[in-house]
């Protein structure tokens, strides 16, 4: 019996539409949530969406295109008998987009139809500024509570504790979200098997095709 192929779910990209280009004809292959799975046994990344599976390799050249007016990004992937287009129908967060292209750059050759790297950097900087603003707001609230006196703080804590207990009774604690979805990571962090946030799954190795 063939042993399963272990994989790490490093990243998810929602609302991706995949087209197949074959014999100069374009057809929709599938649509849904794209998973980027790291295969430690081969040190490769696998693109997985329903029945579509595509392994990145150093000899693959991926062409990225951005359509600003329609607010989506697409990637052209070469194949043996046909080619594929990955279209991100819903713009992902800067962290997801940055991590996706970090994987592409590290495990294939990523080129741009035009100079869009500055645009991506601007998105990442904007995301960092938003996180900083959120942190500053939390600090301001903490300072206000301190000035308000111990009595006011105790009442607030009692209310928060009461509210928390009520929510806990109504719903179970949600599982922790993969940090790769929230923050920009380097390639070693994205494929880390020591990160408990990254979900490990088993694949049928007979259904994984190498390019």
C-alpha cells in the first residue's frame, strides 16, 4: 500500500477562478478556495483547488498581471499539454498577496506584465500603518481607563467578564487562525513544520502530478 504524502497548509486564497487554455480555447476549470500546500518530502509547493493540483518548480515561469479597474490579479501558469490562468476574483489582503507571491518567487520564476512591485509594497505599508493605528487606539483606551480610577476599571472588567461568560456559553471557542493569513512572512516561516498554526494534512500521492 502506498503511503500518504504529508503536506502543510501554508496559505489559503479565497475566491480564485482557474481557467484552462488548451488548443487556443479558454474554459473554466474550477473556482473556490486555493490552498498552497508545502510538501516537506520534496521541498515543493502544491497549488490545490478541488480537482486542480499544480506543483511549483524552479523551471516554471509565472506571469503576473494586475487589472486595477476591475480590481483583480491573475497569474499565467505554463503546463505540459495545456496552460492555466489563476484569477483572484476578490482582492486578498496585503499579507495574503505578499505571502502568495513570496512562495511564487521562492519556488518558481515570477515575472510581472508591468512594474507592479511598488504597488504591492504600498499595500503592505498601508497594512502595517493600519495595524499600528489599531495598537495606538488600544493604548489610548488603556490610558483612559487608568485616568478614570480603579472603580471605573473594576466595573468595566466585571462587565467584560460577564459578557465573555455569556458568549462562551452560546458558542465554542473558534480555532486559532493561521498566522500566515494575517502577517507577511518569509519563506522559511511560511513552510515551517514547527508552526502549530499550519495545518498538516495527508494527500493521495498517486493523484499528485510532478511537472
